[in-house]
């Protein structure tokens, strides 16, 4: 079968032929309908070295956002029907620590010693015609389209988890939320905020087309640049936002989110651009918090899939045939993708 393989550090991946995996005990073989191309993949093959804290040992098939149809059952698998469509939960923890038993493999206590972080991140992923995954990691899609669902495994799950943690800040009247960065995750975040809260939603990005993708239906957009923070605060009557979500994570975007936040606010850094933040007593709103989140739990992904099936979230995707899978990554790196690039190996 054809697959996109990360073969070495700081080396562009290859589209190559590999063996179709055989599902082991407790696993299924999934015929991949769609696999999302994510900036995290780019970090894996462009930025990491063997000494990097987030390094993942090559080689393996990329693709930590995938969905498809069950093709074959491994030994011991029950309750799963061949041909049914599923979304794949990516994180693969140790399965026995206090976090894993809660379905939060994304926060596995033994992550440092696990052989992989996730399907597609250390373990062969879904950027291929077939992928073997633990049956436990399957989230049913019913009759919903698995191609468009694929990026929700990260681009839906990650913002959902971040927003869910901040819901107490957005409960009640007159609340406001800020989304910084309107790529694949940020665009879905706007939809999730609209579905789960009654908050005023403010979205900001350096690209006009990204803001155009979310504008309207109660969403107010502010371009990055001079006067950005002042405009955001003006939209809140000078109070500042009650919750801000930074889907970039650079020093400048973290600073923007914090400067736009008000008393008692929550600023969540979701993007992994490795930015830093400065703190001072008089320069920080009272009782405000700054924290980071990573991915989400298996239970969270069930919620995301339910919202997708009900039409509450609809990711914007650009599809690529398997022959053009590497072009999907080139376009992603060049900033030409609005929403999410999804490779369709079995279209």
C-alpha cells in the first residue's frame, strides 16, 4: 500500500510502498477514508532532531487525524462491525496509569517512556491506504461523512478540550471570547464556541481570507497589527475578554491574548510555536490565569463526533488524492491551506 513516511529528522517525508498492517490482538484494520495534514507533522519532520524534547524516532507513517471504515478485526475484537465508519482517537498511552484509565491518554503519566505518543506520532498513522488501530480508539460516526470528519481527531478535539475547560469563564450573560489564529483549529474553535456558549466571539488573524472564513453570524473579526488589542478591548466595552484561546502559541500571539484579557479571565495557549510569556503583578489582570492544553480525552472526542453528526461543527477541508499527498504538506508549509488539508487514500 502507499503511505506518507517520516524517514529521518529534518527531511521531507516520502510517498512510498509499505506492507499493509496486520491488526493485532484488540486492534482493527481501518480502510482510510481521510487523513488530515497537520502543522504538528511539519514540526516532526522539519524542526525536531534526536535531541529535541518532542522528538519521535523515525521511521513511521504520518497521520494522527484519520477516519475510515473497518476492514478487518484482530483477535479478541467484538462489538465492531466490518464496513462501519469510525473516527480514530490518536493518543496511545500506557493504558494503566491514572490518566489513561480515565480516557485521557493525551496526558499519560508514562508518556516519556512510551514507545509512541500517538497513532501517527511514533506509531504508524493514517496517512496511508490502511492503518491498524486499537479498537478502543474507535469513535463511531454512523452515517456521517468520514472524509470531512478526519481532521476532527485533532483540529476538532483540541479546541473542544480547551474550550470545555474554560466554560466556567463563559457562563452567564455579557461574556466574551477571543480566538487568536484562524487556521484549521481556530476555525473549528469559533464553531464550538458558537454551539456551546452565548458569548460574544471575537476572532483575529493576520490573513484576511482566514477572517472571512469565520466572519458573520455574531462573530466579529479584528486584523492583526497596529491597534489590534485596542480594537478587541473596545468590542468588549473596555473590560477585556473573559476567555482567550491562542491557536498559534508564538510570543507575540500570547502577548496579544493576555493584553486583551480582563479581570478573572482565562488565557489558554493551544498552539505549539514555543512562545514565552512575561509576568508582572501590575501588568496582569487580577485573578486571571494562563495555561496550556494538549489534545483531549477519548470522551471529549465522542462529544466532538456527536456535534459533527448534528451539524454543529463542519470543518473546512481541501482534499488531496493519495498521489498528491506530498503536495498537501507543501501547500500546508507554504500557507496555502485554508482550514484543513485532507488526503483521501481510497477515494
